C-alpha cells in the first residue's frame, strides 16, 4: 500500500508528461493520445527494470548525469514544437509537429532524470522492505507502470473537457505557449539540480 500510494502521488502530480497530455486534450486530439499514454507506461516499466536489476550505484554514478543532459534537451525540443505548433479549431490536432505518439511518451518518460530519482526509493528501499525480489520486481514494476498510463490519460481527459468550452484559436495559442514555457522551466530545473546545485551529477 505504501508503494502504491507513493507511486500514485508522484505519477499524478504535474510534470512534463502530464502537461503535454493536458495540452493534447485541449487541442481535441482525443483517442490519438492513447499511444502516447501507453508509451509513458512503457518508459516507466523500462526505468523500473533498469533500477530494479542494475542497481543504485550504476544508475546514480554512471547514467543519471547523462540522462539529465539528454532529457533536458529532449524536453526543450518538445517545448519548441509546442510553441511553434499551428492552431486550428476546425481541424484540431492535425499539426504533425504537435502530435503525441508512443515514441514521444516513451522517450520523454525514460529520458526524464527526475523520473529515475523518483523510482529509486521504490527499487532500493521499498521493494527490499517488502521482500520484492527476482521476478516479483518485474511483476510489481508492470503493475505500477500500468497505473502510469492513467496519469497522462486523466490529464488528457481534463483537457478535453475544458477544450470543448473553448473555441477561439487565440486561447489555444496562449495555452500552447504557456505550457511550452512550463516545459522550459522543467528543463532548466533539471539542469540546475544536476549541474549547478550538484556539479557533476548526484553521487
């Protein structure tokens, strides 16, 4: 129960994954976001497997700083795509630059270094405390990752409900640019945490 509550609170809090899903819902993409949400769950599952079996030392000392750099760059790239995306009320979600698919969800999740930091306590503290080892790590990671699919899906639904009440294109452009700015702030926060506050990455 402790693991489930912890994972739920973290996965359903605002972040780049959920911000993009909310924006997709506002744009009226609807069911086209299903692949994106599944990609997020697959990325979470991959991260759990890496941390569950590779161990804390490998990820923290060798991989995490590189993930911080690559992940920040990828988030900035998505922010740019969102900022320049064209808006059409008559044909929502048709601009390829703003389309969210499986690969966007997967890579955004797996390249987000803060996602690894969040998963780390589960795999190194909570799993051992609950005597979750071996194949049970894979099964538990699968259940948690299945729940991760629902986080962006719920934000997308919220955006879709709100988007139905908004018909002026200028509001969608403002939403796009505001959310792009939020993604830039997330990327800057990651860069600060890993390269300014803690030079060289976490030890």
